[in-house]
């Protein structure tokens, strides 16, 4: 099913009866899942393939499955199955009330930029101490969070419209299961990174690693881009990701290559090093969500070696990632679909938003520069909310207007 140019997938249920379960709008197309909630039985990635096979086998030919995979492989996923029909005349997410920018808000960093830099320094010392030893840490991705509390409920439809204004990203929202006192949770973001797309036998991935902030001054912005293009440290960080994805996908492909090599790519707020990987599957019936789960988590959100970095993240970060740095996406009854890396995102619950951003740490990283990079990565979401960019760079702010 090719929906890149104009198709939107929606459930057959009337727009006014049911909430949006998931929505994606970006370079891979526009998809909306809406209807009476039909949750896939929740489970971990070890049971994902069997659960998806059963669900798609029992669904109609127009069904669509969508949702989110968590960062922790042992945590339960959140996937929804919807009967679907194709439409061409709907906005990606037009229901609901509320306007932006936010007029009354309070923001706190968890951790503050200085404490985050200290965690980066700790990781660098581990790398230095382990250098040359078996299973030595070579890269780790460390994240930090901003907690925003607003005076009104944060309007997810308006937020989606603002996030989707950048054509280089995929704006997304996924309804999450209730947790604690948060009866209604939504993972919402604007990710630039394609984890896995499948159309028949054809698959593609576009990992990003190595970043630089976009600048308003055109000459300085181009200088930042060129510095990234020639950065030995950032190319090392990027190579971990590309090699990992090629290694994981190769056994499932009759052909796999990166024909364009590593190039510069950009969103409105960031420059990135990116490598487009293209392949042809041996078994075209493998669902895209299963392939995405095989890849996850890549070194772009975790590190290398994966298990070593994975274990250290829990010790060095001040919060659980939950669905941040997992994967979000959809697949149809044939298994075709697209899955994005769940970055540049926030969990929205009523008047509260928890934003996430991370940076890849390798030998040669500068702790304060990495803290500044996370601040820049908050930029797109802060702009969508109507908050000042320096809130993400400084890490602490409080404003009432």
C-alpha cells in the first residue's frame, strides 16, 4: 500500500465517536488510527511476532496496527488494531479543542544541565578505564528531561499541527495505557529518524547520529553544518549505528546496501549525519513491526556494546525512559508500514508534558557541549508549545504570562 503522496488511513468508525489512538504525518505518509479501542494483548518483544501474527491473521484486509514499542525490551508494548479505510480529504488530526502557545507554564529540568554534564563525564571516565578491555564501553546515549506544568490542558491536536509544519520530520501521537494517576497519556513528538520502512520486499532505514544546532545566521549555520560534516568524533558515533543496523538486517535480506553513504541531513532545528540503508527481504511476509523490534534499540539511542550501554543507562539517568527512545509506527494487514525512532518527543498527560532529549557520548565528547546539544534538541518541541528556546538550553525556567 503506497500512501506517501495523499492517502490517510482511518478507522471506519465515525470521527465524533472515538478518540485518536495513533496518528503519523511525515515523509512516509499520513496515517490515522481511530475507533473503538482494540488493544493488542500487551507483552514484551520476545512475544511480539506471535502476537502480531495472530492479530493480523484475524483482522480484515483493510486493518491497520499501530502504536509504540518501549525503550526497555522487557517492558510491555502498546499497540492498537483498527479496522481501516483510506481517505484523501482529512487533516492528520483535526479533532479536539485548545490553542497554542501556552500562556501559563512552569518548567524544571531533570536533571539540570550541569548534573547532566557530570553524568556524561562519568561515562567518559568509564570509557577511559575500560579502553582495550573485552566488552569495553565505546558509546552511550544519555538523555535528560524537561517537565512542563501548564495552567491549562495541553492541546495535543494543536501541538500535532505545529510539530508537523517541518516537512523533514514525522509528527506522531500514540495513546498510551493509564499509569498511576494519569488516566490519559499521549506520546507526542516530531521525529526525524526512520527506523524501518517496509513495502513488500523493499525495506529502508535512515539512522541519524552526530548532531549540530541550526542557527539563524545563514553563514554561521552553514559553518556548523560543515563542522559536523568533517567531525571525526561525530562520524565515529554515526558508524556504530550504521554497522549495527547492517549487521542485524543482513541475515533477513537478499540484498542490503547504503548507496549514498553518509550525508548531511537537517530539520528546522538540527543538522544530522545520516545514512540511508536500502535492502530487499528474503521473506516479504515478515511484518514491519517485527523487523523494527529486531533493530531496537540501535546505538543511536542506546550505545555500544548494546548490553553494556543498556545496563549503564539505568544507573546514570535520573528517570525511566518508558516509551521515549523506543519506536512508534504502524503496519497494515500485509505487514507493510513504517516505524520511527521515538525521539524529539514528550509524554502529555492533561496539563503536564515531560520532554526528552539525548546525546551520543563517545571518547572525545565534551560534557557541556553534550548538555547544550540536548538543549538544542528540545527546541522543536518548545517552539511548538510556544516556549522560549533558552528554556531547553538553560534547563530551568519559570514564566507566567
